[in-house]
C-alpha cells in the first residue's frame, strides 16, 4: 500500500474530471476489510441484477452528482486518516476515466480498492497491469451457465469468471489482494449455485471469500429477502462454504 504523505502538484482539470460520480461516502469501515476508506459510487452498470440495491446507479447516461474535485478535496483533508479510496458502482470499470482517477488517488499517497462484478475483463486486466489497484472485491454471482438469469445479459458468466482467473493469477504474482463474494436471495439460482460457486472459486485459487445475503432496501421490491427459514438456510450455507478452507471467510447477513 502506498504511504500517505507528500503532496504532488496536480492540474486544476484533467481526464479524471469526466468520471461520473453518483455519491461519495467520506469514511467507511465496511467497503474494504481492515481499511478505513472513502467510497466513490460510480454511475452506470451494463447489467440489471434483479436484487440490485443500487438501482439508481444502473442508468449509464445519468449525469454525475459529485464532482471529482470534491473527492480530491476530501482526500487532501483526510491525509493520515484514510487508508485509501474504494471505487464501486454501478460498475466502476464501465467508465474510461476510472484509470485516471485511480492514478490521481495513488499519486496522493492513498491505496485504491475496487468493487467490480467482472463485466469488463480487459479493462480490469489493464488496470491491474498498470499497478493502479491494490485490492479488488469481485462479485461472482452464479455458475457461468446461470449468469444470464441473474444479470439479464448473455455472455456475462464467461466475463466474470475470466476476471476471477486473471485476478487469482495476478495475486499469485504479488498483485492486488482479492476477495470473492457471492450474494444470495431466497429461491434464486444464485442460492442454489452458491456452494458450487465457492468450490470452483476455491479450486481456481481464490483464498478469501464472502457470502452475502441480499438486502431489500433500495431494490425494486419484487422479491422477498425474508422468506421463512432463510436466515437459518444461509447460516448452514455459510458453514459449508467456510469448511472449504479459506485464508479468510466472512458471512454477511442482511
């Protein structure tokens, strides 16, 4: 992780200013395990997961609500307090300006974290190769053959699992840290797949895994996240997944 420290002169405007930001959380303890970060919510996502709790972030043409200059000003004030910045979404990799924004953050001495659903393997590979990301939280939503039922897009599973492969290989070479996470909903294919998803992720070389219950807040409200017996089912699922042998396993109830 780069050390927080000296300043570097920056132009008043630059490529990162085109990053469309839907929201900014000045301080978060939950978006990157064991790190205190600012979280930048990027506008736009190519997928349409039915359980998404950030529906307002899906439209790709909606203008940003927060200027990049506001993020930089926050970081200037939080030197020595924050460990880094997490870019999330939506799908942060959808925007070309992400690389420029990550470079500016690292140039200020902060680490860069990324939440991604794996929609853009080539862009992710470029970001990793450039050394612009220190940690990735990768959502693996289902087995490849069932992805379209979850995200509403053909070919999505191949992209997401390709991202898992490249991130595992990068981590083995000393690249960014990686947490694989799967979100489950009662009665959905994601819940049916979860244990096998975890097995395959472990076999692929993933070492850190999280099982997450979907939340109802902010969603379309067209599905039930509190079905009878669901909490107990998730706890049993978490126990079975944890038994696969991870360096770190986390269960995140709703």
